[in-house]
C-alpha cells in the first residue's frame, strides 16, 4: 500500500466520522462579520493554521483550494469572492467531497449571502490540477503538502506554479520540523497521513518553494504545533513540530536570489539623515524598515557599524524596502 493510498483511506475515515482537533492548532477559525460556520464544518477543521489572509483577497480573486477538507476555508474564501465558481476545490477522496458538499449546504442555510454555487468541488489531486495554465489568482492548501514525500511535494508546487497567473499567490499552512525527522518516522504511513512525520525543516520547505520558481516568500505566522516525545516516538530526544503560514508569489526570482520576508527590519543609526545602499533600499535614520532576509544579511555584513538588523518576528504583512 502506498502512502498516498493510506492517506486517502485515513481521510475517508475522518470524513465519515469527524475527529475534532485531529491536526489543528488550538485556535478558533478566522471570524468574519456576517460569517456563520456550521458546527459539522468546525469539527472537520483539519488544518494546522490558516491560508485565508484578507489582505490577499481583494478584487474577488479566483481561488483554487487543494484538498477541500470539511469546506471551512473554501467557505471563508467564498466570503471574499461572492460569485459562481469563484472557489474551485480539488479533492481526491470521495467521502471528503461528499462531506464538504453537505457542510456547504448547511452554510447556505446559516449565511444569507452564501450560495453553494460559489464553491465548485472537483475530483482531482495536487499533481494534476484540473484547470488551465495561468488561470487562477490564488492557490491554497492547508496541512496537505507536508504529507507528500519530497519528490511529490516538488510536483505539487510546480503544479501550483503552473496554474497561477503571473503575480498570483500560493497560500499555504503546513507543519515544519525543528530538525530533520528520523527515517523510521518518515516511513510510518499512518503518521505521515496524520501530519506528524512528513514535515521538512524550515530551510528545506522554503527552498522547495523557491526551486519551483516562486521569487518571493512571505511568512505570515510560525508557532508551535506538536511535540513528538522521545518515549512515544522512539527518539533520542524530543522533537518539536511548528506550524508555518506563508504566501509565495509567482514573480521572477531576482538574479541575487529569492526574497524571503520573516519580519526582519534594518535600522540606520549613522550621522546622515538617510542611508542609500544604491540597491534600492533607502533607510531613514532611526526608523525601522522592513527588509527581506537576503537584504538584511547584506546590510548587516557591509555596514555593521551603521545598520542594526533586528531578529525575525516570523510575521510579515507587507511594506518595507524590498
């Protein structure tokens, strides 16, 4: 039995018998004015964070959601794009498609603004998305890609890149590992399906995104997710998993490498009113300016006496000099 078949069987089980808190961070779903989330949909909140970032959802984007789950985030995306077919949800597990359809019908009863036609649920998977090239504004997935083995993750990321319009956004939430997960856990198909053994490290995860062609990655949140304790999982020491929410943009990769924003700032403290590094970054004395990690490293190395680089906050919502 391949790990993907194990995963499909596992999520068929939890579609028919919801497991509250199966893999989600202990936080409530995003609350929005006039949005009511049906209880069965809340019970099937099988994610590790959120991919719904309101600032990314202006102008009624067309959203492709990979792995519909109970339909919660599909409903939240439809909140911002209230038109037929604005959200395309791709799901390979028939029981999950059926459960999401039922939940969305309940949502229509509780939300006068919502019509089930806003969300089109299609049979398909992350490796062959059933939409044309450059046809959607946003691709989103929550706690799915971490299940994939590395080569399959690369396929899924390249598929997301293919279907996005230029400048489009890949919005993801996945567990990451604070150190490489041992092989004996990686090979446990059930744990992989439960989002506990397939996670990459932060460096590996972001590099895979860049290798797929995305020129800019922005970290929206990074927080503790699960602890794999040494006794239960036969480890030499405890291993912490974290949840990472990020947005990757389909823009060209600059010659000096992709830009990753993690909340770092550069603060100029020299004698002049402004500092211009002649590379597009102008810093006002004493005023923190958000910079990508690449620029932070360059400024910190070239002008350590004049520029302070603050630590990553692991939270970024726009702005800055890059």
